[in-house]
């Protein structure tokens, strides 16, 4: 079908011969269907492909997204058969069954359906993506089907109930280990991990309560409840994850941290994944949070992180300076690590020696010397920084400045010919100055060492599959912070919600960034003891894009929504 579809589209003048060659090459690399590849490359729209096939074979076309199918019709064809042939039953009239197909010439599929159902089969054309999405919608995703089966196995399994042991009871470690190796438990844990990857989750929360046990995924910064495994399996699932993370299954009273490394096949590609595991004892058992560290999600291209052009130019100028301190601030999960790794990737050349002190090391970067902190043996940020200064570094990355000792050594390194990159937890760029001084750093050291501070947040992107315009009053836009002259010069969008984005209206995230360059005026203000509000006012006068202004820019560009910007920023 691939070559035939390509030839049909060329003949219809929808794509050129060169575009077909490029798509076929890309298709081989990604192992996806040709139609899907052409749509992804932006050479042709879904509707064009179905229309072309419809005219060629004299078969009507259908857009499944706008069509409601009766549950009785769906039951006529099993899910595995629908997936095997990529078809969907859409209507039954008398002895005739109408099925949507991406390839209306597939006589084997039609004969199989005819034999299976006893109905005459009539095809209509729909896009491959549309059929796959509709199959997931009507039959449930593959993960959902697997989950249902595993949950049934769990309910029917005759494993003994596991009771929460009191602190003074003896713990039967062997029994716990044996329970954790039972087939349904292993299957369920594997399913939780793989389903999180498929959904693009950044964190998995496994939480025990008095009468329920729940699993939630954080997708694009928002937590969604995905399943409620039986409460009796609480200890078995916890033990299974502890074994995978090489943690002590007999220790249930203290927090533990570990790591799980996995290799899985996704879309015909082998993926290596890291899960950072944190276990915390709560009132009704141990809560587990796993952070997914997926190298494919690590964007090292600074132009795609969300910097406005002027802000990016200032940031790049600062990271190419021979000495000084560049700080990235924001709450946990705001993309600080990604920004710093992107900065390191930009300056990483054979001529420079780059040393990093991290807790934990999230991704391995080739050509960079990364050190993992181990507090229990005294290897903390301060001790590592002291050692770094004897290792002839050009650039030093400190995972986080948490205390006076680390801040003092980092600032001294920045003043003695080293470029120091680090993070802090503050609300915006100007308040970072006061935070350093509150730690005990002298104003003159802060003023002379800091070159630039970038504050950032992550907001959700509007789904491109269901993006639509919304009407907002001029007053509402003015209240958000737009200038009068900007009103009426742009359109505001939001996502309606579709299968592509799980009906949320959002798909993926983008950064809002506030970049404050330490100019001579700001240095003077720091030395004279100016407040964060005064520093902010002066920085804005000097051309700083605030987090809110960065958000307003993204709304104008149609990247995110008003709700997201209001949720993450203040005027």
C-alpha cells in the first residue's frame, strides 16, 4: 500500500516526487506508515489522503472524529481483529456491515470479516491515524485492555492478604520478597511503568490510604488518577519496586532513595529509561514517587526551551563569558536542570574542562565530568566544590545552592576566573539577590560575581489537533498586563480537547523565562541595599522580560492559553 499511496498522491499533485522520496526514507528510519510520515512531515493533510483514496477507488470517505458509532456495531468485530487490520465497523444495515479502512483494496481483511460476522462487507475510506485513534476510543487503549486483564487476574489470585505490620512486629522479609515476585504483581508493576512512558508522564505517584490504594501520573505538570489496585497488594507492589530500585525491603520506617534502569521497546525502537525512586513512610504505608528521566525528552537545543529572542541572546552572552555566576531559579519541576544542561551542551568543546556536582545526576552528558553527591559519606556540594578548584576547571555546575558554605565557595570560584552555573529556589529573578544575601553573602560579593539570573516556569502548550480561537474582552486582556496598543493585533486560542491530547486541550509544555542581566546600575543598587521590588522595577526599565510578559508573548504567538499564564505568573 505504501508505494501505491505515494504514487497516487504524486499523480494527484498533492506531493512532489522529492517529497515522496524524503517521506519513504523517513518512514524506514521510524518504522511508521507512509501516510502517517507524510502528515508528520507536513507534506499533506489527513483529509487529502482520504479524499485521494476515495476518488481513486470509488469508495466513500469518512471522518471518524465526527461520527458516533453504536456500541452494538463495535461488538461485531473483536478489538484484536480491528487492530490487526486497522479497521473499524461503523454501521450495520440489514445484512450489510460498513467498515472504515485505510486500504480499501485489502480483500483478505474483508473476507475475514465476512466469514467472522456472516455479513456482507462494504468499505469506506478513513485515515490510518483516524482509525487508530477511534479504535483506542471505542475499544480502549492497549494499556487499558492489558490493565483490565491484569486487574482481573489480581482479583482472582489466591495470594494471601498482606497485613500492615506494626513497628514492633517481626518482618518476614522472605514472604514479602516472594509476594513481590508473583506473576500478577510483576505484570502490574511493569504495566504501571510502561503506561507512564506511553502517556508521556514525568512522575508516577503510588499512594496508600486507609481504604484505598491509588496510582497517579503527572502529565504536562498536572496529576491524573489512572488506577486503584487492590489494597491487599500494597506491600507486594511496594516490595517489588524496592527490589527493582535495589532498596532495603525490610526498612519501612525511614525514607529511601534509589534508581531503576529499564530498557523497553516502544514504536519499534529500544528505549533506555531511568526512574528516580523516592520512598516515604506515611500513616497508612509507604508512598512512592518515581521521576521519569527520559533522554529523548531532554532538549539540548536552547532555541526550543521557550526563551524569547532577546532573552536568549542575553543568556548565551552570559554563558560564554570567561568568569562569573549564572543562576537559574524556579520551583521544583520548572525545567531548571534542562536549561542548565542545554547551556553546558552549548559551551561544551574540547578546549574547556567542565565539572558538575549534582544531587542526583539526572542525565549523563558526554565530555562533561559529573559527580554524584553522597551526603552520608560527607560528599556534599561544598566538599565537591573545594575539590573541583584543584581540578583545573573552566566551567563548574553546582546542582543547587542550599547553604552559606556552598554559596560562598561558588561565589569565590566565580571571582577567580571560573564560570559557575547553579540553581536556587526563588519566585523571580530580582528576589534571588536578596536570597543570597539572606544566606549571609556580602552585598559586594553578590554584586561583583553574579552576571545573569534567569527565572523560569513551565506552562502547557495548546494541542495543535484541536486548537480554536476564543473571544476575550479588551478589558480582560488589559487586566492581564497587555498594553492598550497591543489589543486587537492578535488572536487568543485554546484547545477544545480531542483524542490526540486525551481531551485536555493541551499537549507538551514550554518555558516562560525572565532574564535579568546584572548591569552596572543594578550592581550599584545591590551595593546600596535596594529591595527586590526596586531591583525588579529597574530591571524592567532596562528591558527585562518578566515571567508574565513572557507568558503574554506566548499567548500572542498562539502557543499557550490565558489560563495557563495566569496560573503560573503574577503581574
